């Protein structure tokens, strides 16, 4: 879309600039400020003749300064290839960019960034708080090389108590809150949510089954039998009584735990006085389940109702930021982050940049406690308050219970930092040893390990796990459901061929061929994690390697990727593996070689991931109901068919007249069901 350009005070504003359209919609940014002669989407580099071709660095930045306003905004710096180097915000764009244009008094990191700058783009905002929010959004989306980067930005899990069914269910939820119900969180991890839900099941007997299962049950499931559910599906409990259980669960998750426990204790005593010991035992077990939840929450400060607590430990070029989540007076877990940052930055600078990115796509509590003061604390508080529509207070406690709590989080950050430092050093030594053992031309930064899993060829799945300088990179794992119908069941060579073809065909299409020379000699810490593997490990011997090499040759990437086969030794005993590489005779490593243990750990992780993916696929196939695949047959009609015929198999054998005899099944629906199971009838 071509935008209308309006000149105002020497600044040319493009109201609908194409490349920034999504960014402007997601942020409060007002306009895109563009100086004549500055390269932007739809504008030639030398338009106006102000920017000589080939000018880069501080000299180029000086040309931008002349046309910039004193208003707040966000700027982006690009290298000659068009990659974003840095995203920053400023109260005054003109003053901030002037500072870069001077070209002196900067750290090595900033000097290197200025030297590589070949283009800049600007977005003006109404206020500095808007600029702060836009900056955080762009950093997370563009991941510039010279910014502090939040590496793990996946959403947090919540507990959802649904509100759109007769009998509300309790689920783990992650993502957009599109379903009607009550959400409680965030929790630090899926494991914390799972443990809490398990205990809440025992305490409040709420259902955890899917709506489709709930609506088609004809008798209570096993969870009812073991007293983990009250059986609302088949009306083993009255709807009004079940609603009371739901409300008690909501009260507990809302911080009214003492009220709920007092009510249960009173009910248990009443039952005991009435000599109804069986009912008293039920309340006793429910109380024990609630105590189990709270005992696993660790520290629960009475004076902190709703807060996130941040502490940073910065040492040895690595920053660890520990976050504790407190909601409704309960500790809902903690998580350690290791943002990518220049070692020259102080802990305060890293924490300052981290906070804005952290809350870019997450709800914010009313209170944020920090282990140390950050430069833009007041500005960040104002920005988060404006976005949240309620006051967000950010403080550094100096005494009392909150100070003790922050000190506890600092201790956790220090411990996590120490573990990370040890793991990183160990991983670095192992990668160096790996490169020496296998005579690689350079130390690998990305290793991909492949394995297949199936049972007699059924539900076959290929798994790919990824390891790098910091260990396993689980966000890069991939699974491949084997789709080819030409592969003989159990043909591992054919499965591996399909996996390799799909993986590298897509990689070539999306990333192109890798430029290995570009990374040589560069500091690995300054480089983004590569998309292309340096080495691929194949769980298999010479036969698997022959199939893999054929694919690599067919795709023309034998020089880009080093393939190594790992075959189990005699009697499939660990420690006696044989290794296969192109140009080398197969060989083994000494039984206690650290590199051998490293390779075994890589292979075992690939094996675990492939088996887990296979089991998940097999389980999905086992519980799949043939009626689920029929368009136009919803839960109500499906339940009516199952109640009438008993099984899906009986439905598949039913005649048209029998189908039409089911309550709620019209002739047209009966025809759809009949045709689904009788291919010849459709014609």
C-alpha cells in the first residue's frame, strides 16, 4: 500500500508505510518520520541526492541528524545487508542520534554497531512511555544483534475454570484468553500447574475431561472411582452441589484459602459428631490435598498479595534474572532467565532492558519488586500503568518482609547463575573435544540429532533434537510424522530419507545455503543461533549413513553439513558404539572418553524425544472416535448415536432406517452418517 506523504517542518511523514504497518497497529506509535534521502520502503536510497552511495557509520548518521525532530520516538539501525542491528528509544530522537553521530566516547559494543550502520529508520510517538512500549515490542520481534534479548519469551501457563458448560472443568491453559471462564496465574511452569491441578482434583473433585468426553459419557470414569472427580457427567452429584465445589475452588485460587479450609474443617467435625465417619474421611482427604498444594508453594509472605519479584546476578559475562510470581498471597513458582547481553553492560542496565520486554505480551501485577534500582524505573512504572489501566508500583525494598523476600530471590539467582556458568564451561569443553575427536574444521555451534520411532511401522515418527554451546535447545526440536505411503512398514532407511528430505528442502527454501566463512573468527556470543546445523548425528550404522549421504548429495549440500553415524556396538551395549564418517574408517572411542558420554547423551535425548512423539501420536489414534470425523455431527448427535447403538462400530454398520430412528437424527443427517461409512453409497 502506498502511503500519502505530508511535509511538516522539514520532516516527511508517511502515513501508511508498508513495512511498519503491523508494528504501528500493535503499538501507540503515531507516525513514521522519514528524512528526504533516507532509504525507507518505497523510497530510493538516493532520493533527493543527500546521501552519497557507500556512506556508512558515523558519517551516515550525521546526515540523519539534520532532519530529525526533538520529539520522542524509536529508531532502528541496519547494516548493509538490511539486518536490524539495534532498536532504541529516545525522549528526543535528534539528541539521541546526535550522540551516535559524534563517534567517540562509546563502548566497544556501540562503536562496532555504529561502524556497521548503513541505514536508519524512525517512528515518532506521542510520549516517551509509548516509545518504551514500542521499543520492547520491536526488540522481541526483530531480535537485533546489539540489544539485550529475552531468550525465553514463551507465554506462561494459567489455570482455567471454564464457565461455558453445565459442569465447569479445570484445565491448564496457555495463550489467548478466548474461552469464557476464570483464569488464575501466571504459574512459572507447566509442571507447577499440573501439580496444583492434581491436588485441586483431590480437594474439590472437579472434572478435567474434555467437553466432548463429558457430553458423551454414559457412566462415570475411573477418576470417579478413585475419588478424583465427583461425576457430574452422569449426575452422580447434583448440579447445585457441584457448583458449590467449583466456587470453593475459585475461592482457594483467589487467595481465600483459610476460609475454604475452615469451612472444610467444620464440615469434617460435623460429620464426625454425627458418626458419619465415611463423609468425615472425605473432608479429611480434601483438607490434606489443600495442605499439599500450599506445602509445595514454598515461601508465602503474608504482606505480598500480588507481585512479581525480580533479582539479577551478573558475573563472568553471564546475567541470571530470577523471577518469583505471587498471586492471591500464594507463591506460584519461579523461573530463571539468562538474557543475551553484552558482558560490558552492568546488571542494572540488563535488568532495565529485560523488564520492558518481559511485560510486552504478559499481564502485569500491581506490584513489582526489584533487587536493585534501574535507570528508567519511574518511566517503566508509568508505561505499564497506562497499558494495564491500573497503578503498577515498582520499588526496591530496603527493609522488612519484602526485603527478606527479595534477598531470597537474589540467593536463587546466584545459585542458578553458578549452575549455568558450570554447565556452559562444561559444554564448551565438550564441544571442543567433539571437534577434535571427529577432526572437524571448526567447533560446531549447532548439532542436530535424528532418530525414528514406530511399532511395526505404525504411527511412525522422526525426531530431531538440537544442541549448542548452552546445551539442548528445546525450542528448536522438531517431529516429523512419516507421511509417505510408498515406505514399507518398518523401513528405517525410507523413514530417514523422508525426514532428511523434508528437513533440508525446507531449510534451503527458507534460509538459503549457509555462508560458513561469515562465522569464522567471530565471537560466538555475538552471533545469533544458526539455523543450519554444522553437524548431524544419525542414530544408525553404515546403511543409514548411505541413505543420508544420498539425500545430501541430491540436495547439493554435502559440503555444508557434516554427517556422523552412531551405531550401537556388539550386543547393543552402551560404550561400544561405532562411528561412521565420510572419508574415515569406522571407529570406536575409549569406554570412559568424555566425548563418548557426550554423544550418548545426545543420542539418548533424540531417542527420548522420538519415542515420546510416537507415543503421543499412537495415543491420539487409539482414542480417536470415527464419529469425530463426520462433518455436521456434533457432541449432542454423537452422544445420541452412541447411546442408541452402544459403539461407533455399531453405528458404522447401521442401515439408513436404523439411523433415522435415533432421536434428533433427521434423514439428511442419517444420510451423511451412512455415506461416511459406505463409500459406494455416496455415488
